């Protein structure tokens, strides 16, 4: 049993001053320090001045197989970026062996990320994700819109999915990713989702990330047209947006980006009780829109915050992602947005991934951070934690200290 007494505990949008936490594998109590000293006496660990206990951060969307990228890709627009990914793919994939993926998961741990959703296109990151100390929702990605290749594409997807299922354990959850409406044939989508539903697997998909995607799906035209005609000999989109979303009816899904989604599509996402993953740094680097958070909240859509991968980000750091979002959404009240970003990166993200963490509350897994600040604790602490990020001294996952 651990009894940690801090200057403050911040969880679920509430700041508890002079509080501490009792935990084993799960959280047993969150109480004032005075009560804990009275109850446990010398068994308490006094964390001292400037100590803050935080729930572990949850990153719902990351691509680890491209973690070798430093300055190989072209930013500023989606199509130049995509073309640079295709041109450099073999070098990036070949340059990111197990040590590279291990460093990416270690980077997330140093940045306080205690759970993540890894979208895997090739399965090369499987072993590293299995041995990562964090909770991992491992999304095996299905991609391929050529009907002539459907059987081979699905067989490859199944092989990777079955390999991950053979590693399933508490804390590692094999799951399914559908790449996007423009890149997956509808027959493959239905087969994969039928399997996911039958086996109760978690599901994610990219949706409406770029203007090119919007034009191609709506009009079979735009910047994607020469790409599909030249590379895949296709002159029509594999799906319409409505038909794509219909495939996910009855399957709660994490849709990533959606910055180009219209009101009808968002209404359908809301009706399906789906979740949207906001990746502000990636959206900016790839020249896409800013996600309209007010519209999501008006429609009752839960949104969470993710980093995407190092192919479209410069770090895997939710503190940095949340801070970027503070400045990307200037129409929102600053402190209120900070509170919402914290929820989006902890409890809401954990709930969307089906994980029992993201909060310092009785019965939840004891995934928490011991942080240290050198400034006064006041009612704007959630904002200051993003502007003047704390030092993360220790990280606990399911009650075990994995850092510090």
C-alpha cells in the first residue's frame, strides 16, 4: 500500500488542496492530508512543497512505426505531406526498429502518458507495444481500396490481428483500425467490423482530415484525383461519407481529426455515441482546419486529445498538445478550455479507449503522476500546469512505480 501526501491533487476538473491518495493496484481513497496522517501515521510519504498528484495522461492516437522521422517529411499541406510519406516510407519504416519504438514509448512515459492507443499499419511495433509499461490499446489498421486485392489485404490484416490477439493480456488490448473512408473498400470494412463486434474489440478510424478527402469523397475530384488515378487506377471514391459512417452503427468508435466533417456527419457521429480525437499539432502541420470544439459540444460529441505520430508531430507529449490547443482556440475562455483539455487527456480519453484509468478515484487503476512545481498553487493551476509544465518525478501504473 502507498499513502502519498501532496500539496494538491488535481483530477476530474477538481483541485483538492492538501490532499493525498491511498492506493494499491487501484485507488483506495482520496482524502485530506490531516485525515491520512491520523489514520496511517508514519506509513505516509510526505511529498513536500510544490507536490501535485495528477492522473496519468492517456494518448488515444499515435502511430509508432514512423517514429524515426525527424525532418524527412514535408509540412504545410496534406498532399505534399502524403507524397513525402510515400517517397520516404521505406527509409522511415526501415529506420525504426524495436529500439526506435521503445524510445517512443519511453518518451511518452517521461511525458506522463500511462496509456495509449497505437495505430499499427504493419505490425512492426507489436513486440515493443507488448513490453511497454503503459496500458496499450493496439489498433491493427486495415487499408486497401482495390477490390482485386481485397482477399490479400484482408489476409494480411487478419495475420497481424491474430498475432496481436495471441499477446492479449491485462493492459494490452488487440483492437481494430479502419484507415479512412477513401482508403478501404466497403466489403473489407464490413468484414473487419463484423469481427470486431463479434469479439468485442475496440475500433478507431481516421475521418475527414483534409480538404482533399472532402473533395474526393463528395465529388470524385480534387487533389486526390490524380493520386488515385496514377497510383491505384481508381477514378471513384471507395465510399461516400454517409455510407462509411453507417458501417459503424452500433460500434462505438474513436474517429480521428474530423476537421472537414459537416453538420450532418457530426450529427450522425453524435447519434452513434462515437468519440472524436483532436490532434491540434498534426492538423496545423498538415495544413488542415482547426476543429470546431463549440460545434462538437453543442451536438453532445465527446472529444479527446491525442498526439498523432512523429510523422506529423515533433514530439509525443500531451502537455505540449494541450498547450498548443490553448492557443489554437482563442475564442474559448482560457481557464475553462484548460479544464476541458485536462479531461480530454485523462478520464474522457481513458473512457473512450475502454480503460479503467484517467482519474484518481476510488476503484480506478492507480495510474498517477507525482509532479513538482515551483510556483504557487491557486485556482488557475490547470492552466499553469500547461503554461509552466511540472517536473514529473514519478509515474505509477496500476500501483507500481515505473519511473522515478
